[in-house]
C-alpha cells in the first residue's frame, strides 16, 4: 500500500474560536501527527492503492463556561468532517480512518497558561451515529472512526466536552488556553484484517 499522512492538530482555547482548515491524509503517508506548526511525519510508500483523505487542521471548542449546576450534562459539541477526496486502484476493501489522543489514553486537553498548567479536561469523539469511538476496540493506531471507499464520500463526527468538569471550580485556577492533539491514521483494510 502506498500511503501518506498529515495529522490533525486539535487546538482548543477558552476564549478563541479558530476557523476549521483542512489537511490531507494520502496514500503516501497513513499516520503521524502535526502540531500547530504543521510538522509532518511519513512512512515508507508501497503498494498500488493511492488516496487522499481530508481531515480538519484544527477544531476549537471556543469559550468554555462554568455551569450553574451539574444535574444534567452541559455539553460543548464541535463537529468535523473527514472526506475521501481521491482514490484509485482500490479493488477490494475500504480505507479505515482511526483516531487517538497524541499523549493520553483518553482524549484530553491540557492547560497551557500559568494558572492552568496542571489542569486537564477530557472529551469524547463521537462517530456519525453519535457513538463514543472509545467504546469500540482500541487498535495499535487508534479507535475506528469510519471506513470510506469511494471518492467524494465523507463522514461527520463530533467532539463532545462536558463543561460539568468546571462545576464549582475556582476559575482563576482554570482560566487560560487548553490544547490537545488528535492523531489520525488511515489504512486500506479488507474483511480479513483484524487490526
């Protein structure tokens, strides 16, 4: 398989909403991560299948707020789209798209300011049906978001952060930007693949 990757950079700030840009996963590189600077990691090319998958460069929760109660969830949800923009020589199987946090077992945002540097917020990644992808199997390169087969096909997902994590917290200790990174991975898979 001939594969190429750019990864998703997930930048989340308390007070700043960032427009969604696009990066590409291609046949030459199926995995890696890219910080805001846009560094790229790639693997050896090989095989005949070529493809390009578009992933968002950034996703922002914008301004997060402290809820007045924690009796119900106070969800901040942000949608994103992953699209198979080009594909050739895919005669069998599909292209799997997986996601995982770059540094943690859970999807996590870490405080970047002086006041909040030891604080973390967790969030969920939901697939097109609204299911938490972490409820599925964890493969070496992440949790399955979707499989794509034809050029022009896409899948919508969302990030879901429950702001109840801020309930009754001293906001002076939590204020400031939070950031995390999601790594995307793509691979041509068939029914015989177990990973």
